[in-house]
C-alpha cells in the first residue's frame, strides 16, 4: 500500500450502500483509517433501517467495528444521501433499482455489483490495466458530479491482472481457467457447513460467464466512446472450496510467439503501472511471482500487499496451450472492496468528477 500521495485538505465524506453484508463490512474496515475518505453514511435493508450499524450488522470480520461507525444510523439505499461519493456493496437485484438513480441524482457510485459491469457506457476497471476506460464517464447521461463506475468480479480481477502484461508483451490467443473460490465469496451467511465441509461444489451461479467475458472487456480497446473487446476466447470452470478467503486460479494460455516460461515470468515480474502510482490502496508491486513449487497458497499468500497484490507461481509449459500457472488473489480485498476503493482513488486523483477533487 502507498502513502506517498498528497491527501485532500479534508477527507471526502463517503457512504457505503449495503454496508451490513460481507463486502460492505470490508468497505467499513478499509474506510475507517483511509487517508482520503471518511465514512459518514451506511445503508442497509428494510430490517436494518433506523438501527445503529453496530446492532444491525452481523459482524463477521476479526477486526472490531470502529466505534464511530458502529454508532451510525443505517439509512435507506436511495438517491439524496448526504455524501456525493457512494460505494456499492449491494446485491445485483437491489443494485438494479438503486445505482443508476443515485448517479442520475448527482452521486458518483463506485460499484462492486455485477449489474452494470457490461453496460456500454460504464467503465469496468482494473486501475493498473485500463485507466483510459475512465473516459466513458464523460458520456454518461448524468448531471455534473454524478457517474457510475464498476470493478470486476472477484475472480476476474486476479485473472485480468495476470493476463494484462502477457497480452501486451505477446498477445493472448486463448485462455482456460479453473477457479477454486473461497467461501467468503458467497457472502453472509454464505455456504452451509454441511455443504462446504469435505466437499468441492463445481458450480457458482453466473460466475463462469463473468470470468469468460469481463477480462475481454477490460483488456479491450477504447475507440469512439465504446470498448472493443479483446476477442480471444476464455474457457472457465468455477468451483467453491472450503477456504475462508482467497481465490486460487489455475490458468493455461496460448500466447503468440510461443514464449518460454522464463519470458512469461519476466513479463509478470516487471509489470508496474504509472496509473496507480501514489494511490493509497495501490500495492507497490501488483504481481508477486513466487518460485516455490507449492505456492501460492491461500493461508500464506492472500494478504500479500495488504491483500491488494496477486501472487503467481508454478509457471511452466502446458502441453496443450503452451503456458500454465497458478494465481491467488484476496477475493474480498483486491477482488471487492479494496478494488473499488482503488477505482475511486484513481477517479479522485484525476479530478474527473466535480466536487471530488483533492488538494494538489
């Protein structure tokens, strides 16, 4: 994590839509000490509205609820909330009725929900990879100060971070990925224990479609106000496994020019992004490459880079596609709340939204 960027003269007030759920709780913990943003508003479902956040949230994280946030009153998820900047941890159905109206009312909504990720006028962002897609904000039919930006699916983020330097260096012709996804990705209360224990569940509703389509949009080219998808095929098989946090992904690629594992390793190790330099949530090294034969592992590697870096290992020849490797990313930090914070930091640092500028 970086702390070199100049903070705003005053912290920017922000709200979290859907703050009582698992991703919402991650937003709360990350925002509690954020140098740029101050959490002043939390929303929840009808059964939570009007209650103290500390009473309404079924808290599931090891860190205690920050006292000042515990005392906030849960509000309804609707336009007209006090903060201009809103982070959305809403589920897909609720997001459908809330996020666009909030943007049209002058809020900047940075969403973790899947609802609007593939909308042609909404940027789907991995900030190190496709910051130029922020230009889509200019074409949204919202008043000055409003807008809607999204971060990808929790598995897509780790996968795309690994694919980006390889697509730039060599060009990807085809990709296959098998995901082993943590239980926390299912939210609260999540997967029943008698389903999760001693088991692998080879189905996560809608997940494979997201993993097969979102990276192509992120790695696509912005032209004439629209994104032209990267175009290479991706085959995904997604599984739920008995791990608390951390999504593991086994990836095979066909790359142009048939580079050897050493060339692939070097491209991954050398990847840096000037687009996130100095942002508080950005890891200094976004892709960490391990040489150990049995890494990455969720318990050992998910918190590297404060949970914002991905770890790649076991880079080797694939007898079918050419190259294969294993990657790990923290699904509720890099893959959800932390990724959305990084998107917002990038928007604010560039002064793209009136009213959300920071001091030079």
